[in-house]
C-alpha cells in the first residue's frame, strides 16, 4: 500500500499540510494539522486507500478551510467522500472539484 508506517505517514501528511498553509500565508499549527489528518482518515475509514488519496483529501479539506468555504459545500464534500466505494472514486471526486474550480 505505502512505504510509510502510520506514524510516519501522519507526520509526513501533517508537515505537507503545514507547508501548504504557510505558502498560502496562513500558518497551520500542529493541532490543526492533526485534526485535518484525523478527519481525512475518518472520512476514508470505510474503504481501502492509498496514502496519496489520504493526503489529497486532507489537502482538499485544508483548502476549503483556508478559503473559508461555505459550510454546505464542505458538508457536501464530506458526504461525497463517504459515499465513494473505493479510493479511485475519491480521486475522481477530487479531480472533478478541481476542474469545476478552474472554470
């Protein structure tokens, strides 16, 4: 599945989230990064997934948070992830969001 042990994976994803947040000019503390990681993990707990999918879900949640997205849109994303049957569907969902945002 991946080359990381769970603690290493969590640290790696949380560090990436903090790096992205810093690049966006909105630093993210350790607690907030851990919260995003855990939420992403919880959203995906019904399927088998790759570490990249987990990182992409966490990154999407981070962007929603940084952009102060409406609560309804965030809830929609969460419910869509929970309805996905596998990580491929999650990836397609994230790709479709990015295509829509680019329009």
